[in-house]
């Protein structure tokens, strides 16, 4: 692992005025090993697994509620990079700012997915409204304050719910609205300096349709199910994100093989995904060359939990790890100033 040099530029990052001043840790590179765990809070009393993952993508409010996580991640490797996930397109009741801001604000629209009861507490935000945008920027500021190196803003593709004319978000949102929204969030993030002296990084989450309109102002991408393994009738969208790779910026990919674990219990299959699904998940010829790929459980209490499989040299039954978590910490008190 390379050591971080303050104010060094990663190869390919300074590619225009929008990114010219972005200061990136030198180990934030294409192909870097990562882990994402946003279901529950990391258990900082247990050994960190996988110990060699450089980039960690954790829930913003788990980290904010449990400040020991930042020191825990960097205890044996000061160069680990912490990306903090937050819901940029929706607000949900577990958010630290929900009751003090979003609830009764008039800025919440329809439920994320009326057909899925587990999403009944998440509602689409009117991202055309400046107050809503400012509140989301406050979440980015919080991430910077608590020691995150970057942010992973989810659900920036609400336009997909509205393109059919059924107003699924409740706000009639368009691609243009989200391009404007993400561009404003990126400008805010890039105006912040992390505790380690770098620019606060910001990524693109899914939304393949608008890559060519926003990739120039973002520092990485996070994709889910870009190969559409569980729906072969759909065409994968991996290749849409190759401009990030070309520019020297990482693409973090999540595939969801159904045989990896049990969505209802969250239990991980010790042998990982079956051979067929493992091969499909790890195949790097579907427009996903040089992506940093993890295999995760999808749905239920297993959704993006600690169960993970890595593409270990193309060998099934290898690369399975379970990151220790403690769900009792999920509801720890919110820090002052996060509301």
C-alpha cells in the first residue's frame, strides 16, 4: 500500500477546471480494494475484516453516532480512506436531521417504493428546492467534520420514477434537476478540506443516464448490480462508467449473487456464491474492466451487511469475509450539531 502524501494528486484526477484543485490521497486509485457496510454499525471491539481493504464505505449517521469508528479504522493503517454514505435523494426517520428538519417541512414526497414495506420510512426529497439542497449540503459538512474522506450520495436517480409521467417521486423530477443538484453538492464538497488535508471527495451512485453530464465534477463512482445478474432481461450498464476509469478515478462495483447468503437472516454462506454466480459476478469483460468489485447480499436484514465475497483470482469458494457489526449501536445518540 502506498503512503498518503499530503496534497498529492492521484493520476488522472486533475483533468479540468472542475477537478483541478481536488487534492486526493495517492492510494485512492483505480482497482483499490474496498468494503461497504451500511446495514449496521461496525463493531470496534473486534478485529477489522478485511484488514487489507483500503477504502471503507460506511453509513454517515453510524459514524456520526459512534465517533470511535474513525480511529478504529486507522488504528493499524493511518492511510485507510473513509467514504460516508448518505441518502441524498430521500429522507428517512432514522436520519439525525429528520425530526428537526424534514418532518413536516413540506419537502417530502412519495414513499421510495410503495411495494416494499421496508422502505415505508423513506420519502423522496424535493431536490429542486434550495432549502432541501442546503440541508443535504449540511450532511456533507457533517461528514467532513467527523473525519470522513469522502461522501457517497445515494438515490440521485429519482428521475427514473418520473420519466413515465406517473410522478413517482411526487415532485416531477428530471435528469436536469439531478444534474444541477449533484453539481451543487460536488462544488460544496470540493470547498471542504478533510482533517487529513485533502479535498472532501464525492462520488456518483448509479444513475448511468447522466454519467456524461456529471462525471467531470465527481471523484469516483459506486455502482449496484450493473450486470443485472438477477434480471437477465435487462442490459447491464457497467460500460457507461468507463470514463471514470479512463480518467484514473475508481469505480466501486457491487454485485448481488442470490446464493451468497440469506437475505432474511443476514447469514453469510461460508463458501460464498455458487460457481455460476461467482463467475458471472467476477467476469471483468462486461464493460467493468478495472472496477473494484465486491459481492454482497441484497434485500432484507442482509442488505449490504458485513457478508462479502471478493473475486479472488477467479476461484469460487474463496474470498469470503464477514465484517463484525453491532446493531445495538445503530441508534446511539446523534451528535450535537448534526440536527
